[in-house]
């Protein structure tokens, strides 16, 4: 299961990953509607080559209930098992970053089971 939450590095809120700071040019702004959040999620799935996979994808509400419950903004990732209840992976920040590779490996494996 994948839950897409508020954009961590929205260019109009926290542009750390934008051209303002010599980053790759994140053009995503703070989501104002669920439709905007869904569209950004779909672009992310495509970029991670997960569109069309069997992983369940949810989008957090505009009230950010998932984000606030699990304190996952800006850089915390949880891998929830197929049962929808078991936390199988947690990637937390370390030294101002985290290794995305193990989480992506888990996600790709889970998506193709």
C-alpha cells in the first residue's frame, strides 16, 4: 500500500529541491484540492515506474489525517503490508537524508507479487 501525502518540497512552501536552491526544478506547488494531489501522485507513480502495478495507492485527505497521525512529513516512509495493517518497512531520516533504495526495492517487490 502506498499513501501519497502533502508534497514535501512544494516550490511555494519549502523549495529546498527547486531551482531556487540549484535543485532539479520541482514544479509542484502546495496542493489546494484533492484533484491536484491525485494528479501529482499519478506523476510520481509514473516517474517511479509504478503506474500499472498491483500496489494499492491512496491519497491523503486535504485535512492530512494520515500525515498527522504517522508524523511522516517531510521525509518518513512507511511500507504497509498487503493486509493493510502490518508495517513492513520504515525509512526515517538519518543525517538529513535517507536511503531510498531499500524502500524502492521493497515497494517494487510488493507491487509485483
